[in-house]
C-alpha cells in the first residue's frame, strides 16, 4: 500500500471531495485525521467507516479561518499520532451570487469566503510547516478550482479566493522546500450533495457535460485519484496546479 505509515490531515474530510480523499488515502494504508467545523455527524461517520474497515482514523474540530484553532488542531494531531505527513486543504465555502450583480456581493460575504478558502489554506500550511521541516518530509495538497483560472464560478469572491489559493500554492512551494512539496488541484464541476442544493443544478450539469471532452460531470473520486497520486508518487514535483475537469476548460 502506497501510504502505509503515513498520517494525513484532511480539512473538510467528512463530506464530498474530502470524504473521497479520506477513503482513498485510508485504502492505501494512511492514518486519516478528518477535520470538520460544522459537519460533525459526517466527520464521525466517515471516521467510523474507516475504523470499521480496519483503518486508523480520528476526527478533530477546527474552524480553518481561525489561526488559533488551526494551530491547536495541528498540535493535537501531532501529539496524538506523532507525525503529519500529508495535509489536504479541502475545506471551502461559497455563496451563489450573480457576478453581474456587483452590489449583491456584500463585504461580509466576501470576507467569509476569503476567510475559509484562502486564509484557511495559509493558516493550515503555516501551522504544519515546522512539523514537516522537522520530519524532513511532507506533502501539501490544496484544493483550488478552475474558477480561480477562468474567473467564472459561483461568485466573484469565490473565483478570486481560488485564484489566491493557486498563488499561495506557488509561494509556499518555494518556502516549504526542500522538505515538503506543495501542489494544488483545480477541479471543474464536481457532482456532490453541495451541487444538489443549487436551484439550477441540472442545467449546470448539462452545460458542463456538453462542453467537457469526456462528456460527463466530475466525481469526488476523480479528485481523490489525483490527490492520491500527489501524496504517494510526486516526489520531484512542487508548485504545480493540475486541472481536473474532463477537458472542459481547454
């Protein structure tokens, strides 16, 4: 198994893409620590599912937009498991706001999106950097979005926050080397329960499917497959962003 003996901390690891990554990493032998902020029941279930299949797993609560909570989380995980080999910054937040309606993007909404999507990534990386440097190894995987490349997404703030994730990935790759690598995944439209809550979800699915070269919407497992490769096999790659959208943005 590719990740035997490794400890992986996955923010937002109990639902959607995060859950798929948790299951994938555990299948390959990793001890999986699932972070949550509000989705406690999902985190508990995912961790229980892993333990039921004979895998090591635990959960930890922290709002990634809080520097103190993030530092406490990393400290708790490191104390419990003795190391942290992989960090997946998956926790995210958005609001659907028509980009043309500039006045609808209130300051509070903008700040909330940036707090989780961008500050959260930086806080988690900053807190874990000393651990990985001390270990002499580590892999950081940031979940960005094609919205950060194209400027088209659920809102202008969301697009900007994900563009920031891509920029931060490159900056942190420089400062966390040579001990740790930092890479990002930029998913296209992924079919999760989050999408089910969107009023025009079916139209979004159809439009994406029509435009994608592979003629389907992405799945959480598509992202987990790439994340696993980054965590297990990418020994000489850092500062890179992989678009996973079935060719939609070509």
